[in-house]
């Protein structure tokens, strides 16, 4: 009884400890992630301030060590890029030259500033919840679970040994009881045999038994004769039966021949049918294939359905979508090498060719998933600076908009981005225009309508 009480109390206590450990780790990670947005901004600002001081100092011999001191702990970043006068001087990690898309546990920051005569451009993807923090709390949970798991296994072995000892004692007790019962049975059998030997069988009983044996023997003989007669009759009936003769019907043969000829005629008719091959071939007026052979991007006719799909996906997963319209005034006159280089730059920024589409004669429509308008504006600035190195002496204009929290169609989003791009053409000092929707006014409009 005491063992059962101890086991129940111990199991309840261990369950509470396991549950408390999981809750503690989850709450700690949630609080770290909620505070991580402000901490990541503070980390990025601190890094850029130290970098500015490092480049302004006259002693540039120890520039690498000063950059490392400015960055601090690399565990806070998933990507760092530092460019001085357009040249990359620092890249972390070394296998990536572009930042990856934002996740729920990181934020992307861009900043350009001057340090003396040097123009610095810094981009970094800062963790709001770093893998090192997740590993720390996971390690704590693992150690606690491991300790109590080992204690539980040890307790199971102890209880199992105690139960085996108790069972052995019960077996010994049962064997002693069985020996006593067997001796009692032997005594009863001996007494029964003695009483049977003392009884005398009378002569009348012997005569009665003899009469009964004779009657049973006569009955058995009669039954054997009956069975023999039945078997002979059955064998004769089987021998007398013969297989029936099947006569062939000439009408049935004529039917089978006519059916075979009909099937052959059907096969010949099927082989002589001409298939409408011309109807299955793609028309010469529409786009041939999924991508344009000049740029490798999608055709303009595929833009609206793909944008509609991305808007539906963003609404279901509560992500944002940004639409870019990029106009190159001298796109048609660009040399093939420059056009290929321009297309490579766009693929590096938007990562997937099926999210970039040709639009009109000199425009590109680009879809950026899992990003908002605040993150897209610095990205547009970087796109503009890199494309202008290729398209000179032409001009580049960029218009962009985002879904935000609205339920908008693809046509509406395209109108906003095109209007922003046209407005950028009219402003000589502002080649990048972003359309920003007011989320509060939109929610008030939805609630009142």
C-alpha cells in the first residue's frame, strides 16, 4: 500500500516538473522574442555607430579588428554586408552575398552614411530570437527531463526487484500447500482401493453382464450388414451413369463468326480516325512557354493570376506581399550582356524567376513575398543604385505598394504600383515612390461599412 502511494505521488510530482519546465522555456522564449524587435534595432544602431567611429579614426591599419569589435557577437546576426564606396569589404557569412527573406525571428535593416570621405552602406539581418538563446533554454529543459527520466528508470528497477522477491515467497507458500493436498489425495485413494477389494461381486451380476454383451454383439453385426448392402447399391448407380453428349449448334457458330468480323471492323475504323493535332498545338499569337526567351522571366499575361494566388496565400498565412514596378527607359536598346546582367541582379533580389514578369516594353513587375513596405523601401533603394550602374545613360524609376492588412485584388494592387511609378517619373529628384495604405482608416472603413 505504501509503495502504491509513493508511486502515485512521485508520478504526479514528475509530471508537474516536466510541465513546468516546458512552460518556463516557452514563456522565456516568447518574452525574448517580444523584446527582440526593440533589441534588434538597438543592436543594429550600436553596430553602425561603432563602424562610423572606426572609419573616421585615422588609424585604419587595424580596420578588421575594429569591424569585429563593432559587430560584437556574431550570434545576433544571420547576415551582415558592409560596402565602402560600392565595394564589399565585409560579408558574413561568406557563402551568401544577399540577405535571406525575413523570418518570424529576424529583421532586416539597411543604413547608408558617410564616414569621412567614405560612403558606407550597411545591411544586416538581426535575430529577434537567436538560435543560441533557443539552444540555451532547450539545454535546460533537456537536462531537467534527463535527470528525472533516469530517476524514474532507477525507481522502476527497484520496484520490479521487490515484486520478484514477493512473487518468489508466494510460490514457495503455494508449493507447501500443494504437497499437503497431494498427501491427502494419496490417503483417500488407498482407502478407496481397500474398500473395493473387500466388496464381492455376486453371481447374478455376472450373468446379467454376459446377457448384455451378447445383445450388443448381435446389434453390431446387423448394422455392419446394412452398411455393406448400401455401399454396393451406390456403386452400381455410379457405374450406370454416363456423361451426356453435347451437340454443336450451327446457329451459334454463325453468331460467333459474325461477332469476330464486327470486332475487326471496329478496330480498322479506330485506326483510320484522324486526331485533331492542330487543336492541341499552342497558338502563335499567345506566349510560347512559361518564360520569355529574352529575359527568362514570366510573360505579362501570367502576372495577374500569379499575383492573385500570392494574395490569397498571404491572407491565409497572415503575411504581407509587396509589388514592384521597375521601368528602364532604354531597356530595348541595351546590349545582350547588359540585359543579362540586369536580369541577374533582379533574380538576386527577388530570388525566384517565376515572381518576376515582363510588363509592357520597358518595365518589370516583381512580387516580393513575406515582406512589408518598410522593408521594401531600403530594398528598392539598393535595387536602384545597382541597376543605374548597368542602364546608364538611361533612367530607372521604381513604384511599389503592399497588401498590408487589406483584402485587395491583383488589379487594384497593380494600379497603385503603376501610379507610384508614374509619379516617380514626374519627380526628377525622387525616382522611387512607395504607395503606403493607412491601416487604421481601412479598418474604420471596414467596420463602418
